[in-house]
């Protein structure tokens, strides 16, 4: 019988965030595919574990995935980890997961820490809809172009950024989104010097400029989405009203009342509800 591929989340800083299930999995598998084997070896040593490690990173993932799938098909269990957090989230691994699934191998997630979700949970910014953009481009022109393309995005935006680019990234974000757009900057999450700053993009720029320590470490930048146009607001309100009203009356009547309440076009509400006029 084929083995199983376990996608295992590891701590983003605080070792206490490695779950008991993750520990049990890492102890039991035949091999661990790690982004940086030296880094993962240190994690294992901290928990008194020993394991067979193989490297899997951006430059060898295609070739290594074929070898690991072969081991899985031979009956070995494999764990996939990244240097920190949940694998595949701005980290390598999706080619291995895809290859394993195409080979009919069971893929099991072992959930845990994720910097983007951890930051969002503590940001106080709308979290019902969000867009994860990962790392912005290194070069200024490409970064500004990417940000400008997102300027009218109504969903909350989440970015990763490094210490040597964070100041420029904030400046470019202010230029694209406007200096008063609300944002949260989470630094060194779960680590000793964790800080979570919030305010306008301009205030965050000023805070970093006045305190060099705030420019050190790893960052998650969360930016409030753009205000929706009046028509979009009406449509959102109308859809919510329709969803509630159709529980108590025929869809046609619910759509008519929702349109009167919100000012949104009745036909757009009716189609969203899944019924034909």
C-alpha cells in the first residue's frame, strides 16, 4: 500500500506552537522533506527528535518531487515542512502535493501556525474577505505597479515583507492606496520582540522612521480594502437582505422587498439567489 504525505505546519517563532499532532507525525514518518534541512534539524533537536531529512526547495522541487512520490508509492510516509509556518504559503511544496495527488496518494494537512492568519486575527481589520498577495516584487517599479493594480480592491490585503524592503514597501503602498488608508504592521510574530502597529499608512511610515528597531525582523502588512462604490454597497446590502428574506417567503417576493430596501437591481439579487425569473 502507498504511504501518506503529511503537510505539517511548524512554528513561526514560538516553539510552543508545534502541536502534539505535528510532533507525533514528525516522529513517525519515514522521511521529512524540508526547505532547509539545517533549520529543520534544529527544530527536531529542540524536541528530542531524530529523522531522515531530504531537502526540497524552489530549485530542486521538480526532481525531488518525483523521487518522493516514488518513496510514497513504495509505502513510505513523508512529512513536508517549510522553515516556518504552513508549507506552500509563500514557500515551496505545491509541486510535490500536486504530484502526490495525481499519483493517487493521500495528502493530509497537519494544521498549525501561519503568519498571515496570525496577523489577521490580531489586526482588527475586516477578515470576512481577504486577499493574500505574499511577497511584493523586489524592484520598485514592479512593486508600485502591483500595488496600483490593487488600489481599488475592496477586500482586506495581506502582504509579507522583509526588513530591508519594508520602508520602501510602506511608502509605495501609501502612494498607491493613499496616505490615510488604514493598515496594520505585524513584526516578529510569536517571537520575543513581537510588535503589532496600526494606523494610517503615513503613521506607520513615521513610526518606522523614528524607531530603527521597528525596521528589523519579518513583517506581515495588512491593508484595509478600498471603500466600495455606492452601487456595490447597495448590491451587498441587497444580497444580504435577500438571503434573509427568502427563508420566510417565495424568492420572487424576497427579491422585490430586498431591492426596495437596498436600492439594488432586483434581477441581480434574484440571480444571486440561484432562482430563475
